[in-house]
């Protein structure tokens, strides 16, 4: 593995604001720099020039979509053995669509090291999450980094949730690279 800087990848094409909010919350708890790329960027060029310093990489767009560079970002991440964290959001009804399951299966078929899955927004249904067999690492509210989180108690609560997620991610990352 050329670098152990995990990529934060949407399971599908997540809205940019929600992806950024979740990525920023996780990056703040992770420490280091959060680097942002788009799925329209050339994956070979990006992967060949990643900085070595501590941090995370946020990938905006649909990583499974084929691009003009020949293949998809997920294929490139698998070829380069780059670990990823999938980010997913619920539907307006609060249900989780099948994107998380589909992307997990796609990661397995493309040999992409999947560290875990984080839900952004909606309600956290812990029983359902345990029963679906996916590698969940936790949940962040949709407004985890917005101005809507305006009380100190809420800000501390969101920060604690992000720290808990990061602890799970770091442990799973260590299991992957060993």
C-alpha cells in the first residue's frame, strides 16, 4: 500500500454539502489535513501524487462511475490498495437505500480495502444496523458541521460521536494494513 491515507467516498453521488459536513467532522477528529478531489479528476495522477502527511482524502462524486480516464475511481482505489470509508445518507423517508450494500459488494469485487461505513443524517437505527451485516462505524447528524449546531452541548456531542467513529476507523485500518 503506497499510503495509508483513507479516502472518504460516498456510496453513490452524495450531495456535496452533506459529504463535506460528514468529512469535515471526521477529519477534525482524525487530525491532519483533509484533501478534496473530484471523481472527474484523473485517479492515476491523484494517487501517484498523494502527500505523505497525516490526514484524509475526500472524494466528491460517484466513485463507481466510469470516467474519461478509463475506468472508475473505485477500480483505481482497488488497484492502488487505498483504504476507503464509505459515507451514506438516508432517503427522505429515513430509510437507508441499498447503496451501502451495493458499494460494499463492489469494493469486495474490486479488492478495495473497505475500512467501514458512516451514516450522515437521519436517525440511527442501531438494531437495523447490526442486522444488516455491514461494517458500520457510526452516525453523524446531517448538521454536524453547520450553523444549526449552535449550542455548546450539541457541538460537544457531535465531536464525541466523530471521535468514537474515528477510533473504530483507526482500529479497522490497523487490521487492514497488518
